C-alpha cells in the first residue's frame, strides 16, 4: 500500500514539474513576442530543437526490449502481377506464331 502511494506521489510531482516547466517556457515565449524579440525567439527555438535531436541521438535504444520484427508474408503486389506461388507468372506479351 505504501509503495502504491509513493508511486502516485512521484507521478503527481513529475506532472507538476512538467506543468511548471511548460508554464515557464510559455511565459518566456509570450514575453519575447510581447517585447518583439522574434530574432531571439528564433535562435532559442533552433537551439532547443538541436538539443532535442542530440538527446534523441544519445538515447540508449540498444537497451530497449528486443522483439523479433518479422514482416508478415504479404504477396499482394505479386498477386496483382499474377506471380503468386500458387499461380505461375503469366506473360502479357503475345506469343509469336
């Protein structure tokens, strides 16, 4: 029971921190627009997108759970050509006599 309450408290604290950061960023953006500092806003946006890309690039994707991703047998394109394993491929050219 205590473990569940701790997990709920942690989740609420993280949610509040996320909302606080979002509010702070929104306030900065609104302030920059209000002061007509669009160039600075553009630079901050570029730097933040670059930082996000670096974080994604450095993410430990190798530690993720590995599942075998095998594509299902799909021969819809071959069926449209008439080249399914069940039917031999038919030629659209006329045979010469």
